[in-house]
C-alpha cells in the first residue's frame, strides 16, 4: 500500500479575511480524499498564534480565542516540522515532516508572497503561486501594470495613496472623477476581494468608500464599473497547473445570481480550483527534482473558486 502524503492545511491568519479563510479550509477538508492524504490541520489566529490538533479544529469551528489555552499555541520549535530532518509536528494521525503545505490563507500574509517565502526557505512543496506571482497578484495596482504591459484589456482605473487622500481629499476626488465615470469600485490594493470594497454610485458615496478602503491598505485602487442593465459583465475562470509545461482547464463561467460570493476583477483571471490542484500535485510530486519543489501556477492573481469558500460582499461584484 502506497504511503499517504502528509498534507498540512494552513488556515486563518492575521489578515482581515480570517473568517473567509476558515470557510475555505472547511470546504477543502471536506473534499480532500483521506484515502490518499494524511491531513494535518494548522491554524493561525488573528494575533499570529499557530495551532495544531484539536486547537486548530476548534479555531476552524469558530471557537473564541480566549477559550483556547495559552498552551494551545505551537512551541517555538514546532514550526521546524517544515524543515528537512528536523523535529516532527504531531497530529492525531501520526507524526513526521509535512510532505506538502496547502495554504488556505486569504489576503495579506497568505496570498502576498510572505508565507510562500517561508515555504521556499524551508524547501517544502506547497500549493499555489510562487513568491513573485503571489506578491504581484496581491497588489492590484502592480497586477494592472503588468497586464497593461502585456497588452491585456483591463477596465479604466486610478490608483491613489492613503496619504494623498488624507492630505488632499478634494484633489483626489477631482482626479478620480476626471478619469472615470460612475459607478466606481473602490478597493484596498493589497487585500483580497471581499473586505474593504465598496461600490460608489456618486460623489457622496465615493468619500466614505475611500476612507473604508484606506483602513486596510496604504494604496487604493478605484475601478470604473463595467456592464449595466442592458449588458451584464461576465465572470470567466480558467485554472492553469504547471510551470514550464502548463496545463489549462476548460473555460468556466459563473452566474452571479446563483453565486453571490464571487467577485469581479477587471481583467481575465487565471483561477485555481483548490481541490483539483492538490490531486494533480500528488501525481507529479515524485518527479520533482528542483531545489525548490513548490508547485507554481502561471497566474498573476490567484483566486479561490471552491464552492462555499466564502461569503463575498455583494458590493464587490460589478453589475
């Protein structure tokens, strides 16, 4: 009987999308094939405490942080389970070094290249884009610049700094209104697509939207809405797996009415279907021979498209 791959499912985190991550992790833990994989849940609290075993499961189930004992946090040397030939990370199903980490962290410290850098340093395979792809995809301003350089069509947008908004709000509003037409979508540049996002129909809604987004990041992105009553925007998704020899899935389309948790981006999105990716990884892991054995996806923006992975704010959908 083939040895099961030991997979660490990493969820929670310090970002404003902590709760969304918990929903995504619950979906993945439900879908993963336990006959093929030994699953190790690893939770990170909003304050940065790492949890395993029953404490990680309690976090996943929504247990209050104060209900978890201080001893629930991993000791300082427990993270060495991600380092070759180091201490083991015990779990209900056994012990030993993780064969693969499946990060299900949303937003900052999860999709922005920071945790990916940790995996690279530890030389452990992980699911998702690499450091550069993650960081470029997280920063919507940088992502749009790269798309423009590649001559990909994107909607009109303006990027502003929080300091500019706080110092000269009238100038910022004038700059936005001179370049874009309402309705507008205001977003933190470096966050996921569910927190801090607002749809502004006019100037009275634009100011509060900018103030809200500035609470989450120092850089803001304002996009001109697309579609309308006569012509609706469409959400197309393509999953791409691989590095030098990528494999693309068929194009999928998600109807907004039946999937209110989806969100709209302003350019074609390369989307990773998480459960499928881990199964595909298991078939190619044995052939990995590079020093950094991470499985990178050819995507400038990595977006979760697992059903029930989160309840997205309706304001994040351009209609």
